[in-house]
C-alpha cells in the first residue's frame, strides 16, 4: 500500500497549491492558506484536485480553520484502491525524528520527495495565539526552498502516523526563499483532533478505541459491574477533545466530578433497574447539594449506565430532570454524538470557532446546554413571576410582540423564557466581541445586562436596561448569568464573518414558531448581494434597514462601508465613527434589536473597537415600529423633539399623544438630536443623574455635562434643563422606569422621518404578516392605510394580503429621499404576471403609493426571481424588488423581465462566492399574455366541511333490530390529520336518516378520468335549503335533529370565535349551497398536486369538498371535453408560471388553470369532438386499471402510465397544445 500523499491543485486553473494527504477514505487535510486567505478566513479555491501516485481525486473544502491554518477536504469519490489513509497521532515528543513527504517546487521533477529532521518543540505558540509544533529541517539547512511543502503530514513512528500538518517557515532576511534557522512550523495533530474529534487517530484516543469504548457502554452487558462501567465513562471523559484535565479523574469509586466542566457523573451498570436508578439519583442529589453555594458556578448532574445519559439540575433544593436525555448505539455516528453531547453538557475547552454548525450543535434547542439553561431560567421565572418588576417587563414584551406578529403571537411563558435567554446570550457575546471577559469574577451580572462597561468605554446603544434584565433583579439570577457567561466565552467570537446572531436565534426558536410569527431571516449571501446592488457610493450614501431582525443586512452594509473607507485611506478611528452615521437599523421586535446591536459590533470588528484612538460612538439600532400604524403625528415642534412623559406600552410602537395638555414633556433641541452619538450620551447621562440622586434632593447642575458635550447655546441649555427637571420629578414619583431606553428609541426614527434627514438607500426583508393573522385594530388600520396608497385589493384576495407591500411603501414614504434606491426581499407573487386576473400585489407593482400626507412614486428596476434557487431558504418562494424613489408623479411600474437565479446553493461555502458557485443567472422570459378561459366564472371551490368529526361519518352496526327504514347508524370518521381541539374530542354516534348522509368527494377522490368512492358526510340539506338547530323543519327528521343539535353544542363550545354558527361554517361563502341541487354532469379537479387531475361527476348526491374545484357542464360531451384539458400534461406545464409557489415545487392550481385559453366547447368543431372521443376512451382505460392499495398520488400515476401506454395521453397533449397555440 502507498501512503495517500499528493499534490494539491486548483481544479479550475491547474495551479499548484501545496501538499495534501488523506486521513479517511473520503477526507483529506491540507494547510488552510493553500486554499484560502488565512488573514480573512475566506476560501479562494473551493474546487480542488488531489494528484496521488497513479491516481487523481477531485475534492471540495468541507471545513476550514484559518486560525489553526488547517483545512478539511472532502473527496468526490472514495480514495482509489492501493492508497492508504494516514492516521493522526497525539504521541509526539521533542527530539522525535520526522519525515514530511511533500511536493517542494524546487524538486518538482521528482515524483516523490520528503523533507526530514526532528521535532524541536511540541507546544509552541504564534503571536496570534495559534498553537504550533516547531521542526528542525535538514533539507532546509541544506538550502532547499520549502515552497510547496505546506499541507504535508509530519510523519512519526512505525507505522507512520501524522503528528502535525506543515504550515510555514519564517523567511531568512538575506534569502527569503529559505527558512530562518531551518525551522519549520506545523499545526499539531492534537489541535486538529480537537477541532475535528471524529477523525481517525492512533494511540489511546483513536476512534477505533473510542468506538470500542462506546460500543461497550451501549451494550448493557449483564456481566459488567458498576466499577467497570464507571471506568469506561472515566476513560471517555478523558478524551482529549473534551478538554478536561486528567488530574481531575482520581479515584475509582463514587461519583466522577470535574471542576472544569462543573459536572457530577453517577454511574450504574443498568438504569433499567429501578432500585439502581433511585440510588443513583439520591447519590447525585447529595453531590450537587455540596456545590450549591458556589456563587458563580452551576453544577450539572448526569446519571448514566453508558447507554442512557440523563441530565439533572438541583433547583430550589430539589433534583429536577432536564429534557436532554441521550441514548447511544454502537455505530461510528454514535461515538460522534456522545462527544458532541458531552461537549455541550460540560462546556469545556476554549477557542471553539462559532461556525453555524458548532452553534447549533452546542447551543441550539436540541443541545443539552440549551436544555440546562432553559430549565433553570424557567425555574427562576416561576419563583419570581409575580414580582412587580418582572410582571411589568413581561407585559411590555407581550404588547410589542403582538404588534410585531399579530394574532399568531402566543403570549407564552416558554417563548418569553427563550427570548430572555437569547438576549442574555447576546449581551454576553457583545462583551466578548470587544475584548471584555464576561466570566471575570469582578464583572457582575448586573453590569453585563446594563452595559456598564460599554458606557465606561464610551460605546452607547449596545446593551441597555430593557425588558429582559429582570433576571438580575431576582435571587439566583446573578449566578445564572455568570455561569452562562462561562459557557459562552469558550467560543472565539472575534472570529466571525457572518450574522452569527441569526444562527443563534434560529437554533433556539423552533422553525414552526418563527413561521407563525412571520420571521424569515435572510441568508447572508442574499443580504450581501442586495447591499452590493443598492449601495453604489458607500462613503456618501446612508443605509437604513427598517426591519433589521438580527442584523444581517446591517452586518454587510457595515462591512461594505468599512471596505470602501479603508480602500480610500481612512484611518480606523475615523471609520468607526463614520460608519455609525451611514448604517442604521430599526425593528419592533425587542429580541431582534439586541441581537442586531451585537451583530453591528461584530461587523465593526474587535481590532477597530480596541484601537487606542477609537472615538466615542453609539450603535444606531433602535426599537421602533417603522410602519407607524396609521399614526401621522410629529414629535417635532419649534425645532425641538418633544416627547410626552407617559410610559405606556403603546408609546414604543406608535405615536405618542398630545391630547392631554397637562402631560409633562421631555424636549431636546434639533441640533443635539442630529448627532446620534451626542444625543445618546446626553440621554444616558441625564437618565443616570436623575435616578442616582436621592429622591426629593435638589436638581443637580448640568454645567459640567454641557461643557463636556459642547452644548454652549443658552436656549438649548434651557430646554435641556427643563427636560432634566421633569426626569427628576418622575424619579421622585417612582415613575422613572427606563427613560433612557425609551427616549433614545423614540427619537431616532422620528428624526429620520424629517425630509432633510431621510436616507439614500433602503434595504431589508419586510415583515410578511398575513392579513388574516392581524389583530382586529391592525386589520382596520392596515385596510385604511392600503386604501389611501392604492394597495388594497379586497374581495376574495383580502385574506391573502400581507404586510410586506404596505411596509415597503410606507418606508419609502417616510425614510427615503427622492432619488434614493431600495432593495427588498419580497414574496415571489410580487413579480408581474401577464394575465387579466387581479393580483394581491397589483397596486404595489404600479409604483404609485401617494398618501393624503405626501406624494410617493417609484421607478422599479429589474427584479431578481429566486424561486429556482435550491434548497429553498424560505417556506414560500421569494424575489427581490429594486427601484428608485421619484421626485415627481412619473412612476415606472414593476414590469421588466426578472433576472432569474437558478441552481443549488453550496451550504458548506464560507464566502458568498462559494455559496453561489452553482447558481446561474439569466434574464427570464415573460409569461405569455393570454385571455382567460370563458370557463373561469363557471368553476368554484368546494365546501369547507370542517371540523371533520362533526360531519364525516362511517356506518356502524345498528344492532340486531337495525336502525329502521331509511336510517343508518353512524359515528364520526376519525383521522390522524385532525387538528386540536377536535382531535382530542370523543366521537359522535347517532342514527341519521339516509337522505342526509351523502357521499363526499375530497382531493383523494379524483383520479385522472375516474372518481373513487368518497367518504360519507352528514349534510342537513332538506331539498331546498340547509337546516340548522333553530329551523322547525329540522324536527321532521328526528335522527338528523339529534345529531345536528349535538354537533352545534360541540361547535359552540370549542370554536375559536363566535362569528359563525355551525351551518354558516359548513356553508362558508355559499360554497355548499351553490352545489345544490346538483346538475346531472359536473367536472371536478384537484386544487393542488404535482400534476392536474380531473374527472366527471354524475352522482347528483355527491358533495364536493374544498380540496377540489368543480363546475357544471351542459352535457356529457362538454364534461368530457373539459376533463381532457384538466388531465393533460400540457396544461400542467403551461400553468406552472401562473401558480403560487410553495417551499418546493408549485402545487396549487386553484383557478389558475382558467387563466389559460381553454376554449368553450363547440360540438360543431371536429377537433373538440375528437377530444370528447379521447376522453371516453380514457375513462374506459382508467376504469379497467387495477389500483394498488397505496396513496392516491401513486394511483393517479398508475392511471397516467396506462393512458400513455395506450397512446391516448399523447394525442390529448398534442391537441391541447395546438389549441393553446
């Protein structure tokens, strides 16, 4: 066998990049600088080629660590036969000889070459803290240049294993091509294995041994003792990747304690033994009690038998189980899972790179770390929830989230706990980013949540007193925050190149909750692309994201500005001050605001923040309702910002009222407000001075503060003195609350509304809150604002409207100056459709949003169509709308052909270029203009027969005497697809007159050219009307009357609102009554699916449900004529550009099919008659097909295949295509 060491090439150009060696059949290692920029961490060469002895393998970058200067490559195919992977080893000592086979450029003609020498130092360190191994190289001492050896394995021992990966050498001053002192530096294999613990290694920690260890632990072998299992658990904890000192594991009996991981492990042979499990819990409780008084460390308990691992916390003097139990098997993936689980529990080790994968794995909702933190935080909240400070802040949180998310916001303690945890994590990370050590014992939890150190460092607007600092106001909150800080500071937060706070949020808040709240955070590659497109002159244009979320757009706008400023020669101190004047963010979500502020700091970067000349500044991200729901009042009067001193929930998200002339005012001169830095510092100091003084004491002098901030104008000083006097009065009356936070967040958005202060660029992803999920007041205001701006559609489209169009129009109206550009991520349906049907976004596309208070017109540019980008990044497809605000009423509608993006994202890519490497762009073809079919108005959606358990029935045994003539015994037909609360209710049982039990066709009842037996439903149709419980005629049918009145009681007890009675629910929008009495011939087709399916319905008793659309036909020929169109693949393909799109492929046909030119049936037309004949043949073929006992989608496909084999489908498709043409 030949060791798998080879040359590394750039696959695109063939240029040599260094040396590579395989460590498994599909993974290989090289130096990071061979494939990317070690300074920035950006990957420059994502497609690579490994040239082995006699073989070639293509590869891509799987992961990289630019700090360690090592990259993990993934081979496209398994390593060629005859090549042997190289195991890593930790067994390297000083003076050990080594050989490093590589490809030095100076001896390129040699098919193989190696440099050699001995290891001189195994624990070296570079100036940036990166660990290295120092090697003395003989060949370098003999004047051989080492260019090309980077990435080579440092081989030691027999059999040869890699003790490191060659990195670089320091160049000689006189001969830069040679190594100074013949010294070469390598990344130790120990660090590589710490970074990727699942890689194969030799010695005590090799995965073979680790795998054997896990296999033994997972077996629960009856022959093993407690001591043997304990020994294996101890060996597992000593695995190097966990970072636990070996000296912590003395002794062979009792619990295993690790002070580094603040954890106690109690081991038993088999936890299925109740006595053993109880004894283990009791022992664990005693051990945890011994550590309970430690001021800043929370100890975690684990009970395990090797197969099952259970986590416990001692809270309130009792042992509480944490929902983080792990069960392991005996496979390789289980070994990886055990290590990942233990890393999250123990929070040990340092220098963890905060990649999305590591954040999800170690901090996300599925991690033990999250379970431990959320369990304790919930316990703290439950003990103190009735404290006034906690109640007030939770209520304010709920009000804000209702404004942001409408009725889909659930005022839920669990979400409040998650949001509190997220904000605390963000505040800790914010400290770590700028170089503070949040785990420092001298730094209190209150200082962390108040941002005290930021204030001292003259950085404002990062962390302030807010709704989530209730934790530090209650007992045990300080210890919780400090231990959270210990867990988080093991990450290297200064090594961040993306919106890490978004990843943190999405890893904790479940996807279904985010979907309900309308929270769709933008991927970094898209935000960066939009910023590049819109911000054409970054040094002069100001950028606003008015729905900034976690700050993804802000991150890339800040980086965009910094790049331009540094390229122009601007010094770092000036860059920091200037960028905060050019990039601003708003959001109504309090959690998002905190995350976005930390993201802003991450974008500026630790180096600039720690620069000795860095000026004072404030992070310009504000809690604000950018939409300002119907509010037009200005807070400006006499060139002063004037805010009423009333702290009410609504004042954070809507205009304050001036109705009460007795309300005290807080005023600030315009010149002061114009400087965000000066204003924020002034407000913070005024608030602090007002609250630090003893209540009732004289109002302190502000002379020194005025002098320090350069406020010399006598009138300005007088205004501010009066404001400060009011703030002192509020403090005396115990009404001070959080005035600094309040004023700062109200002021900046209102200041930007003024015409002279508006920005040059708007970017972002607006909220997509649906109209049907808005609160009642929101619906009324939304409709009025849309009507004023020509955005309201109404009718059947009303419930499908969402907030995005109004939000964008309103932001342009309030914040964008004429000539300014915008770029917004929007629902895909915003793109123009060249049909005559109305659209939800019809008004938006026109580009004229003039309101009663101001004229607003825009000129749209070419949009981006993103629906072909896979995998989907939103639950519904998206596009990007670009445009410019016009100064006159000459709007340019959204009508250009879009730029279509298509292909698959490389989700492992580190840079935008890598992520988009597989994406192509082209100018899309417009949908061909058509005239709607004359059948458009004839078809309608079926009835909404829900809740199912009140209507759908199945026949049951009526007993030995039967149910009586014309009656049948029935009970509710149940389904796994029922929703709460109906799924939890008992079934109804009764005897109903047979005339009222009708067949019901649902979506699965329709196959191509064939209907299948539907389910049965109780329908109270008397022959001329629907009956309800108050109808006297109902008593003519005692069985129906008993069933129906019982159903009404269930409905009234469990319905969401009192708006609809049961019969009104059944006949919602007349979708049932319009079917009755039924015509002889009807056509029904599926409302959704990959392919259209339709069939003729001739049973006049059949009720058609809402998963189908139906329409009457004049006669059987017309019915058959329509089914040929509705079953043709030609129609399916032609309708796709007209369909709304879901997360994957378009599925909903609805009435889009009649936007195609399906002609009215003409019996005199020979082609039409031929389609009728083909439909009759198709019906016979479909009827004869044996249907498999599988899902209806498979049954449909079986029939389609039969029609294709018989040639019928081919001819139908050909004729339909000709008729469409």
